C-alpha cells in the first residue's frame, strides 16, 4: 500500500511540474507599463510633457460672447453733400461669438529652448459686429445674415532670441498690459491678426530689453489702393483710399526698434520705425484702354514713426492698479501711430460706418499733392499723424475691476493743389477723440462678465471740396456717437 501511495504522489508531482512548465510557455496576460502624462513646470503653469518626447505643450484659449448697441448714423456723399445712407438703414445692434485656441510647444535643446506657437481665432457674427462692405452698409439682419470667419492670428518659431513668422508686434503702446490682457477691456493695442516678420529680443538685465523687428509693410495697413484696371476714373472722394493711378510696393518691409525699461514701479518704452513709401503714377489709360507714358516717374519718400509709453503702478490705491500714458507721432506710417488705442478703429471704413457715420474716412500713408485737370495725381507726400492716450486700471475689489481711457488722434495730410479745383477733393487736417470705460466682474478666476460704454467724435476738414458739397452746407464734417457692449468671457 505504501508503495502504491508513493507511486501516486510521484505521478501527481510530475503532472503539476509539467503543467507549470506549459503555463510558463503561454503568453503573459499582465498589462504593460502605463505611460502617464507628466506635468512640465519648467515653462510655467499648464504645460505637460507629450508622451514619448521631450516637448512640453500648453493648450489654452477663450470663448467670448459680445452684444453691442450703437445708434445708427447717416453717411454723407462728399461729391453731392446729400445723405447717401440714412441712419435707419444702418445696423444698431449686433452679436459676436468668438473662440480662440493657443498651442504653445517648447523643447529644451543644447542650443536653447525652441518654441513653436500657433493661435487660431474663429467667430460668428451678425448685425453691427459684421464687417460691412465698402460700397454699401445695409441692415445685415435683412440682407446678409450671419458671417463665420477663421483667422490665423499667430504662427511663429522662437529660438536664441529670434522670432520668425506671424508675430505679435512690440511696436504698440500700453505694452506692459498684464492687468488688461485677457480682460473684457480690449483696450490693449497691437495687431490682432499679427504681422509677418522677424524679430530679435535681447535682455540685458536690470530690467532693460531691446528688440529689433522687420515687418511686412502690408500688415501695418493704410497703404493706398493701387490702380488695377484700365478705364477706371479717378476717385472724386479719395478719403477712403488716397489716390487712384498710384503704384506703391505690394511687397516690402519696415524696420523697427524697441528699447524698454521695467521696474516694480512700472516702466518706460521708446520705439520707432522707418519705411519707404516709394510711388509711381501710371501708366494712365487712354480712351481705348491702352497704356500711355506715366505722368510721373518713381518718387521715393522715407516714412517714419516714434512711440513712447509710460506705466506707473499704483499698489497704494489697490493691488493691480496702474496708470498708462502713450504718445506717438509719425509721417507716412499711420499704422504704428494709430495702433496704441482702439480710437484707430474709428478711422477706417468699417469702423467709421459702424460708429461715427458722416463723411467716410480711411486715411492713407500718402496723399496726392498735385493733379492734372482731369484729377489724375501727379505727386504725393506723406500723411502726418499724432496720437495720445491715457488709461487707468482700477481694482474695486479682487473680483471687480474697471478700465478708463481717453484718446486723441490728429491727422495732417499734405496740402493738395489742383489748378481746376473740385476734382482733387481729399482729406484735410482732421481729428478724432474717444473716451471709454467699463466694469468687469470675475466671480471665479478666468471668467469675466462686463459692460462697456464709449463715445467718439470726429472733426474733419476737406481740401478742394466740390461745389455741390459746399452748396449743401458741407455736412458730415463733425459727427459724434456712443456705443455700448456687454461681454462674457471664459478663459482656459
């Protein structure tokens, strides 16, 4: 019996050993190691490491909903002095929903951090929030409905102090606007759609920073409309665009520089730029549309602008309070002078139609000084501009804040002469001023609810006005209007 028991035990042990060996040969069902997303705090809050790489990424953006009310204003025909569009035909209300996405990727290398940044904006708007056409501005609700647009605001690469691509220019006032950026205020300056160019930034320590930028000239705006087709008559009212029959470079660059000093008390900045407003007139078309010899050869004009900003922090009033002053002046570089405050939105066709009405004004960097009896320009000169803005940011409490601003812009076009008169009607010395204020409530971080109100007034002068315009009493030269907005913004 004992012998039988030993035989059975030996057999069972052998079977178990064989089963264990076979099980070891089978595929393992154990899960592999989990690849967790790691926080990357080397570049600030919100960055995480992309799995399988050394790149840190931050995803951010916002959603903003805005409703606006602006009383309609009449638009005057400068050729006849008659009202070409009544106030009742202009939108007085509008709504815009806007979303923005930011992708910020940074990788540390032996030669420094390489940063790639992309910002995309998408919006849907209707009513007064839509961009009106140049030739007509009817009630959008009845004729045009809503509009959707997608815009690339930024797309650049940074490395070793260099920035390449679609950048946010430093050539603008109110630069140290951390208390304002991201808020409902929208008082900050700059170029929403970016500028194509190259920049180099050098930090010297002690609060000093120097920046050199090269911009595509077209992104600064205010270039006159060139002559594009034969048989097009000269504009009777070259206030929207400077001149017909004018060729300016469609490609080219502006050179700009910044010197900035920042301290706990605030900071100061001086920046400026130079460009080239080269022109040529013609070839002018004859009766059958064929080209003839230009009346004017090439004409070279240097354009320039200077800009200065002072910020004074006022923590003794409340944490986050600050006062800003910006002053700029230039010749032929209007985009760099008018950028500091949104008063510049009142001196373009769309903004003028939306808010001020009157004589539509869209000033150009250059304007005609002489013309033929038929109105064809013979020579040009730079348009001068002066701008001053003051802004105060105040925190009533950590959850309540306000921004108040007053801005003034003066345009000084060259003197225009026409031996016949009436055919070279164009903008003369003019001014615009605007005041704005808002109050913003932030119940939680990065969530804003606010209301804003503003008033603007335009005073124009016209060179060589038409006889009909004078006979009509020269209407539309002094116009004022107010606007109100309600906004909800959520940032992430």
